[in-house]
C-alpha cells in the first residue's frame, strides 16, 4: 500500500515538474518580460539593468530553478495587466470557482447516478426514453449555448433567476462565499446547472451501461434465484459493483469541470478564475496564464492521485495483486 | 478496433463485367445502410445544405454583409420577414448594424466550417503520422508518443486550445495577429485533437504489422516508409474516417466556443461563435433573432455531423453488420 502510494506520488511530482517547465517556458519566452513591465520609453541601459537584476541573463537551469523555488513559495510574478501579484489575483477569485465547481459536481454525481440507475432498471419505460434522447442532445450542444438558453428561459422570459454575477457575497476570513445570502444562492443555480449538464449525462450513461452489464451477470441471477428482494439485489449487489468505474470517471471529470468553468463563467459573468484566465489570454497577461496553468496542473495531478488511491481502496482485487509482488 | 475493417466495396462479391462507380456505390453495404436510416438521410441533407450554403455564400447570399457600401444602417434591428425602412425585407431580419442575418450566417458558417475542416485535417495528418510511427516502430518512439497522448487526453481539449492560442498570440506581433488568427486557431484546435487519431491508428497498425502482406513487403526489400504509407495506411483508414467525422463536430464546437469567448477569429471575420457572442447582447432587449438564428445553425451543424459520425461508426463496424 505504502509503496504503491509512494510510487504514484513520485509520478505525480514528475508530471508537476513537466507542467512547471511548460509554465516557465511560457512565462519566460512568450513576449519580453522587460518590455511588458517597463514599457517602451525606458532607456536601454535601464532595461539592461533590470534584466540583470531580475536574473534574465542567467543560464537556463538557474532561471528554471529560481522559478521553481519562487513558485513553491507562491510567488509567480506580477500581472502585466493589473500590476498585482498573479498569485493573489488567482486566490481572490478561487472561492467563486470552487463553490461553482463543487455544487455542479455534486449535482452531476447525484442526479447522474440516480438517472443512470433508473434508466437501467426501467429501460423500457417512456421516461427512460425521454431521458436518453435528452442526454444525446445535451452531449452535442455546446456548453455556452445551454447557458444562453437557460438565461433566455429563466432570466429573460420568466424572470425568476438572475442572469449574471454572484449576487451578494459574505467575507469569511479570506474566503468570499455566496452560500450565505439568498441572492448568492439564486445566482448560483443557473451556472451550476449549465456546468453540471455535460458531466451529468456522461455519468448517467456510464452508470446505465455498467448497471445493465452487471444485471446480466450470473451472480445477480443467482441472487434472484435465492429469492432476495429486488431492492437488495439492485442496490446492494448490483450498484456496488458499478461504482468502481464511476468513481474513476467522475474523479477525472472533476478536472474538466474546471475547464468548462471557463466557458460557464464567461456566459454568466461569474467572477472566478476561469473568466480571469480568458481575459489574461486576450491581453496576453503571461504571469497570470502561467500561474493558472500551474494551478490547473496541480488540481489535475491531485485528482488523479486521489482517484488512484480510492480505486485501490474500493477494489480489493488490486490489493491482493499488490501483495503478491 | 481489433479487426481491420474490410472496405465495404470489396466485401460484396464481384459479379461479371467491370461496373461503373455509381453502380458499385449503389450495390455497396454502406449505401444500403445509409438508405435504410431516415435519421441519417436527413442529417446528410441538412449537413450538405449548410455546407453548400456556406461554400457558395459569395454567389448565392442575398447581401454582402461585410461591405459597408451595401449595408443600410437605417435597416438595423428589422425583425425577420418585416419590411425595413429602406423598403427591403430580410428573411431572417437584420442585426444592430443593418446587416442581413441570412447572409451573415452564411458567411459565418463559411469561417466555422473552414476552421473545422482544416483543424480536423491537420489533427488527422499529425495523428496518423505519429500513430503509424508508434505502431510500426514500437519501442521508445511508441512509449514517448503514447505517453504524450495520454497526458494530453487527460486535459480537456478546450483548455489546451486556449493555452496554445494564448501562447501564439504572445509570440506573433500585434500588427499581424488579425491575419494570422484563423491559422493560429486551426493550429490550436488541431493540436488539441490529434491524440485520438494517434491512439486508434497505433492500435490498428500494431495488428496489421503482424500480417503476412507486411512481412512479404519487408522481404521484398521495400523501405519502411513505403510499407507504412502504401500498404499499412490504406488498411487503417476505416476507423480514421469515423473519428474524423466526430472530430469535425468537436472542432466546429471548439471553434464556436473559442470565438464565443472572444479569443478566436477576429471581429472582421465573424464565425458562428462570434455571431452568438454579439447576439447575446440583444437577448434582453427583445431582438431574439440576432442570437437565435446563428445558434440554431450551429446546433444543426454540430448535430447533423455528430449523427453522421454515429451512423458511420455502426456502418463500418463488421461486428454489428448482419
């Protein structure tokens, strides 16, 4: 167990180093940092002085090392556009994205698994047909169109829910939350639905396929022969065995929630990291781009690691195999 | 992906004299499966209509929306079908600057489809080349290419495309960004989609490599490049075609998303995504047609190409054939 975790941890560190290298290359070689910081009317001698002081003339590995040590201390340089530390910009906007992502992921997981079970058990029913058709349409529609459609129905026509922003937020230490006010919660509904739809259909289809596969297997037939009630068979025997791949996919999908959050945040003008990243790409604000890349890389690597360990805990077969070695 | 797909034309037993192309086409399994699926026929017709409308836009569009000389600013915000101030009536209405929506959409689909096709072609070429190399050579090249593909596939395509786009914009001087934007976009979307091609081609190539005809070609002393391109490549194209269709739908959506986010094509060459971005501004003021028609066009395009991909996957899969 320990060896397995250590080995995975080592791989994660390597991946993080590669991500850091890419971030560093972007940071260092996309545009000239001096020109971006100093502007065009600084004298050449002064520019050279700045170059010296910032260590831009040092050999490559020294610069990379400095970038790494700075990054570990949370120092990613100053945003060209806003003249503030890139790390602080990201941290300021992180709570908004995390709240959105967590709510959508929960929504997707709960509804996706429930609908998956339903469509597997009642495969012939009319409602299952409706759900399956809707999911097919949901997969081929771009996220931003779904968001705009929801805005049109619920904000423009019905005027039930706000169409943009986070509503009133409350400051809790450094964390700015929208969970505590009514307008904050109302503002969360549409973006959360938009962001969760794609993952929801994915999880639903996966649960359905796995469940139908399991329901055909011998041990389920045997359980039926033993006269166990349907509820026990479906939920204790069948569902448990469908959950392993569901955990993996859901975990990996958490990462794409962050990527799709870029789109959703732009549609609803949600003040999170995703919309910050978009404006940074438009303005070629390299330090913020590099910081965002590092952050997303860290999230992905952590999720992968956690999923692998969970997998190991959930599936006993892997543990036995591990001991055999 | 285990079995190489047999080209359907050769699957039907050749009867007597050589027959023409159309005759062979109508006799093939593909045609049979196509003509038996109403959904597929509709999807084909919709896709063809959209593609033709886009390709022929300069000749058949009722107006030239990007030529200021022909645009009546007075006609702005004319609802669909209504009579505008200048006396002209526009089938799908006009936008805020009095441009005819139908023509704008036709020109917009032109940009969307061009980027979509070019990006898919680029991803396909790159993916096939790397997949063939990995599958045929094996060893270190295989490990390296597949590792990169694994890592890339674990990151969402849109994120990779955004990053590549951002980096490229940083490297290109601002004065040239407008002309190069479309090509940068093609590069970014293509580079974010090559991995699926590489994976499939590698798998099929590894199976093909074991076969007698490859050994025979090797014994004859053909050089590896010729074996791979002339002998192996034609046999891996079946699955590639399926992925290319699905990848085209993905590329169109990806381009629309990037343009919607405002990092895609320049405003002087609006694609469907840009039109939707512009249309969203008028959602609250009741001019629904500026948003709705580009959105419907994009949905129809993505949906029809997706349905074609689904059908192609089933039609080319010998295991599903009865």
